[in-house]
C-alpha cells in the first residue's frame, strides 16, 4: 500500500486571543477601519454563493472588482505612499471576517509567502485579491527569492521540524494556526486576480527563522491544508511543483476540505521533471467545482496528470485541458475514506463541456476508479474504497494526438461510465483507436469497467482494445456511434463544421443529470460564451455551431 507523500499534521494548545488588526492607509491615504455594514463586494459574493449553492448552475465567470468589503479591515499593498510595500508587512495572522488584502500591480513581482488561517463567514468572507495594472496585468507573487513574515513562524507549526516542512511546500498555504485549537478550520476565503509562481524544488526562499533554503519536492503554489468554502478564481498559477493541492483526512469535519471552487484560472507549466506523483491540480475535497479553467501542458519532462482528483461530488465543466499522463484522473479518497464512503456523492462524478487535447501515448484520457491495487475485500484501502459509481461524461470534445490513444480506463467492473454527445478524435495515423484500457487490480476484482455509449462521434476504425491487450468488462451501445474518416469539428475553433456529422446529432440526456444542463462553451481563446441549441437537437461535442 502506498503511503501519503506528506507527514501527519499536528495541532495542540488552546485558542490564542485574536489580535486587533492595525489600521491601514487606503490608496488615497485615508485610514480604513472595520464596518458593521454588510455591503459592498462581501454582500455580493454572499448572495452569489447562496444562489450557487441552491442550484449549482453554471454562470459566466465575472470577477468582482478588488475593492474593500465594507465589512472588515482593508489592507492595501502597493508601490504608492501610505501603502504596505511588501507582503511581509501584512498581519496575515490577524485577518478576520470581512477583511480584504488588496495587492496593487507593480512592475516588479512581490517576493513573498503567506499563510491564510482566517475564519470568514458567508456574509463576511476573507478576500485576497489583485488590483490589475493599466493593461490588465495581474500583480505577481513570486516564491523564488521570497522572504516569509517572521511573525508567521509559530502559526505554521508548533515544532521546528514541522514548521520547516509547512513553510517549504508552497507560496500560499491555507491552514489552521498551530496556536489555535486543533479543530479550527479556515473558511470562506477567496483568492483572485493574482499571478502566483515558483514554489518548486529548484527554487529557494528565506523562511521565518531567516534561513535560506529550497522548497520541498512535494508542494504547490497554493496548498489548502484544510478549508471550507475556498475559491481560487481568475489567477495565473505557474512554475510550481503543482498549481493547487488540497488535503482531507478522517480526523473530523474540521480536517476535511469542503466546497472548493477553482474558476477561470490559468495553470501554466507546473510539475517536476521525471515525477509522476505531482500534477497540475491534485485535489481532495467534499464538494469540488472546476470550471472555465485553462490547464496548459505541464512543464518539460513532468510526468503527472493535468487533473488528479480524490474528491466527493466532483464537477469538471467548461475547461480547456492540455497534456498530462491522464487528462482527468478520478481515483479513490485515499486519506479520508470514511468521510467519502458515507456521502452518496462519492459515487457520482460529472465531466462535461470540456475541450481536451493530450498526447495519446502517455496514458488514457480519463481514468476513473482508483489507483492502489491488490487489496482484499475487507481492507480499508485500495479496491474496497474505489469510487464504485458512475462517471457522467457528456458534451466534451477530446482529441488524442501522437499516433496512439485510449479514451477510458475504468478500474474495476464496479465502475461504469455513461458517455453521450461527445466528439472523440484520434489523429490521422493512429493504429489502435481504443475506447478502453485495463488496470492492474488483483483478485477478486475484475478490471475494465462498464462503458455505456450513447450517441458520440468517433473515427471510423475504432476498437474496444488492441489485439494484445484484451480488456474485461463491457463496452455497450456501440451501435449508436456516429463515425467518419475526418473530424467533424474545426480543430482550431473546436466548433462543428457546418453540415457536418456533429451538427444536430445530439441525444437527450439520460436520467440523473437534470441538475447539470450544458449552458456554456469556450471560444477559440478559451473564453466563456453562452451555449444555445440552434437546430433540431444539440450538436455533439463541447461547442454548439
């Protein structure tokens, strides 16, 4: 059985008294102080969150202006007189409900690291946001050469060993303070409009003790150690061992990351050369929404996945996903199985409206089930805690390049996929255009899964598996496939070709997906656009003509 790549978290002690935030000068030089008014962006975000929770419906991504909330203290970081000149001057350990940290763009990056431990509320969330430059430039937080705020040292961990580890894995970490009660949990935190970069083992920083050292091998630009209602939106995250990592354990609800949203971010060139255990995003959350993000390829030589997910209630929609060993890797809740197995949402995952392109030779486009093998029936790891549910995969456009490729790898016959209204393109010259690959599960488990096809377009000449690698399980519904020799979509714009086989060829959705209508699509620049059915039926794929 593979062990976790990070040590156990420790926490003890009694809650420390909350420090009163210092008054900070606003951009015009006037001091800003907490307000009891629930107005401004805080109220707007709270109302938006309530609406999203009610229907979880898609919305075009619009980032609220980076303004004071009107419900807390405003900390302003920037180059102008009266502003805080560095990230180390922000009292991160004192943030509370309604507080805003606004980082103004400047020509040179901010060299800093930070720890967010605040407990906001739905009405008074805590926000870290970027004020863009004159051409829309995001403020840059650079972890390479960064200096940590000394006052954060005892909040990272109570022992020197653990402090070094927690400091060394990220530029931004969301975790409870080591001086607070073990059951404390950061909550209602939003990070938006920033560029965060360079938490990577090839880079170094100066820690809270004044010691210069390299980042840990297993880390991330943004590490969510625990947190409830955390949103990362409109950020550019690049050059890290992983862009975003989130953690969950069975120690209690406080130790489970819940309701994590990644919206409209750009993830560029993350990963570590030669490493297959670090991914663009590696997420463990109860309630996960990934939408409108652009996953660029991993860094050169990195062997991880684009999306690695061990979450409950996973929704992946309207993203452009490039590269990765797997484009999407949906596996078991390794570190919090009791929590996951008790939640029926663990048995369902929804993937729709995505534009996916990957090298076919690095692995299947989609893996669903689990990745720890040869457990026995009564074990509490491996196959007994696999997802054992249904992957709903619809209205995606998938392109596999490089002369080989496979679409699905379902771990066991306890897993199934409902697949309809997709376009699946294998590049010309692909010898084996395979729907399924097998897994290395041991007895009594049977690999292969059950793939139930509806109406999808795929290249003529497709096969279930190649002649040397028979896959158990079942591939059903092949009589419903629409096939052809040439792609029915424009490979540059992703839109269906007028009069082509994808136009008006969609089928009605099966039962079970009524809460997930396909309302949006991405244009050629990966910008969100409304999707409306224009003909007798929906078009196949991620884009309506």
